[in-house]
């Protein structure tokens, strides 16, 4: 039986391990963290629980597929709850917009904001379905390591206006500025600036309408645990607290990986195939010897534009805020200019926008009775911005608390019972994320499909890649789909 080693236990790595096992391979997954999940870690402090990783589940069918590979059902292991609304947008002047639920709910809210945009939204959704049919259904799980495959798609992508940004696409259909912001913000969920992210990512609108927005009872950590248990039942070996320090080669083939555990003990483990769920830039710059890497991969690793950084404030409160939705997008006073500061100027501005997650709106077990659990995520410059996060972190945390306390979480300062935060520096240190980027490389058109890091190793002959930096991209649906690409690249066990 051939041996597959999967490096990294994020959702992409777990999905890849399961798909490799379903093909009959002996599989070992190694991860440097104390538990599986990659960035989807779980923090528990003083009675409060916080999901650190993805909190928005938009494509449950991808999770269902992983269980069905082995004749099991996701619903027997995890309960998914459909949210309503999907998101609540809170604007700086006090206006709000509830997005999602039924189509009737969405159209009624659009009509309340601007009746003239009801027809425009429906046209936007029709266009989004066209993007979904091509960008996801046809191409999402197809490998793009051959330039000819990309060139064959250029006419289709051109007809769909893939050269436009998400912002430009939305503005062709909607006139109201609130709605333009609300329906162009989705690229930020995968690390992109709406003003330069390819409009292909406009497919997210149809994905949400077709499959809804869900929450896993018990949190994203419950999904991780369910996948971990599935791997155990299928005989997949998991090595935690184990860092891969190098890939050892025989000619252009990886023959073993070098591991070091948290106590400093070093071992070698043979493999016939390697599947990497690490950031591709880190993989090609730190783990693969330079002479084994193709010139194109070297170029991408050195010069690719990274996604923004993330500042995440986790906190609990000794009271509940029942009027606050499960997912809130708290918009600051600026939109395009703020994003320019974050992505291009790389400066930490005086203002900000916040994604606020309140899991206790759906699952009260995230906090003691009568309390709430929150995380506030703020897009910030990645480490190319040269911010000193040891100084800026506490200051930004206080400003977030002040802003929320003056708006949707009244008197917050008096009710915080516990808080801590993560900065881009933590992403670089804990997850080996180059420049502390929150979502690997940005989802630009020039960094998509063939231009993105390939799922087939660029140099090593038995190396495969999954995860946010590979095709089709970041976000939970993207990384799980990247493992589906391996169906075309990893042979059945011999």
C-alpha cells in the first residue's frame, strides 16, 4: 500500500487526508498544533469558548461529501443550523441592513433601503449564477497546472467580465451606496479587496442563496472534531505537536519528511506522496530545497501579493446582548479609502470596520448562563506594514471596545469579563503565514487559476498542494474544494 503524508491539519488537509484514504492509500497527517483544525482552533477561557477560525458555513454539501465517501452522513455527527439573517450590516450613520434568510426577506430589505435596486439585485443574482456555473461548478475542482487549460477558459471568463472587480460588477447592478457596500464585501471573507478582486468571486452571492449560511452547533471546533473522528474510524494516523522541518529528496521526488516534535526530538518518515496544506510560499521557500523548485513557483513565492492581515479580539461579557445578530458587519465611516489604507498603503488607520461574531445568539454553550461570547475581526495591514503589534495591539483592542460600546454593545467596557487578541504577528508565528497574511495570497485575477500556486507540485514530482494559497482559493468552500482537485492528481493506491 502506498504511503501518503499530509502536512497540515486545517480543513484542506483533513479533506485531503480523507480523499487519499478513500483512494486506498495509507495516510498520516502531521500538524504542529495541539489539536487539528489549522486556523480553526478553539480557545476556552474562564467559561467562555471562542472559535478562532472560519465561522461562516456556506457550502455544507462539501462537508457532506467527505462523510459520504465512507458511507456516513454528516448530520449523524454534527448539527448545522440555518441562520436568519445571514448577516446584519450596521452602518456608521445608524442605518442597518439584514441580509439573507429567504429571497423574500432579502428583497423586502432591499426595497426598504432603495426600491429602485430590487430589480438590479435580481439581475446581479442572475449574473452571480453564471459566475457560479463556470467559476465553481465547471472549474472549481479542476487542476490548472497546464497553461492550456487556462487559455481554453479565457473566452468564457471574458464573456463573464472576469476582468472587472467585484466592486465594478456590483455597481453595474445596484445604485444605493449601502447596498453596494453590502454586496461587494464578500471578497474580504477570503482575503481580497473588493476594488481589485476579480468579479469571479461574485459567485459567492449565488452560493449563499443556493445553500444558505449555517452554524455548526458546538462551533467550527465541532466540525473539526467530527472530521477527526471520521479519520480515526478510517485508520488515518494523526501526529500532533509535530513540525515538518524539511522535505528530503531523491532526484525530483520527495522520499521522506523530517519531523520535530515539541520536545525537540527529530525523526524521518517515508512517503510515496506528499500533500501540503501549508502556505505555498512557506513551502517553497522553507521546506523544499531551492534547486528543486520551478522558476515559476519561486517567482510566485517571492512576488505574489499577500492578503490583508487580521486583528481578532476575543471577549466575553457578563450580560447578554440579545438584539445583536449572530453575524454582524459593523461598517466604519469610510469604505474604499479604508481598504486602500489596508491593502495598498499598508497603514493602520484611525477608523476601521468590524466583523462581529456572536455564537451565543445560536448556541448558548459558548458562555456561562446569562453571558455572551464574541469575537471581533478587523482587517488590518499584513506585516509588510511594519506595525509594532506589541504596542498597536492593546491600543486597537481598546478602540474596538470603545466603538462597539458606543453603538451596538452599550456600556461594553463595564461588562467585559475576559478578553485577548491575535495579530498578524501571531498568524506568522503560529501558522507559518508569510507576512502574517490572514488568507495566503490575494484573490486577484492575476493570482487565480493557472496564475495561483498549482495543486500539482511545481518541481517535485510527487508533491500535491491544497489550502488557501492554491486553486480555487481561500475560505472554507475553497480549501475543501482544493482537496477535490486531488481526485484528478492522486492515483488510486497500487
